[in-house]
């Protein structure tokens, strides 16, 4: 190896070392800035025991066809909140979209009559809306 090649090699090593040290210092400063700005704590809303209880109750109401007056008083405020916040309307719109997209994907067979039988039950949430409208 000639002295010129050795000098270029040593120069490249020094340049790479300086770049790595600069990168290390930059990352340390950025990390310190991020730590002093915010702690990075993310809080996730945990459902209360009432929400879990009411969710189980709603599922049982669907299976056993319970009436609106059988809804526990603890769950009434959660049901009204569910409706007022627009989650009920959003869930209903999504369900309607799923049904419509399913029916648009069907093609009738030409071997006889094609029938779609749908059974729509009154659920607890819809019963709460009807009950609220009747009381006003």
C-alpha cells in the first residue's frame, strides 16, 4: 500500500468517525428535548364495571328478548349516552351499509323464485329510543 492510499484511507476513517460522533450528539440532544417536552404518558380509557355489566346485559337481552323496562337503572344512563353521542346512529349506518353491500353482491338464479327472509327484532337500544320518545 502506498503512502498516498494510506493517507486517503486514514482520512476516510477520520471523516466517518466525525460523522458518527456528530450523529450521536444530535440524537442525544433530540432525545433530551423530547424528554423535557413531554413525559410520553398515554392514558387509555378503561371501561368501568358498569359498562362491562351493561354490555353483558345487552347481549343477554338480545338473546332472551328482554323488554326495555327490564333494563337496570345503572344501564339507562349508558344507553342514553350511547344514543346521544351518535354511536347508535353510526352503528346503525354501518349495519345498513353491510346489508346493502351484501344484497348488491347477490345475483338471483333463474331456476325459480328467490326469497330473502329477514327477522328484525326490537332490541334494547331501540326500545330505549321508543320509550324516550313516548315519555316526551
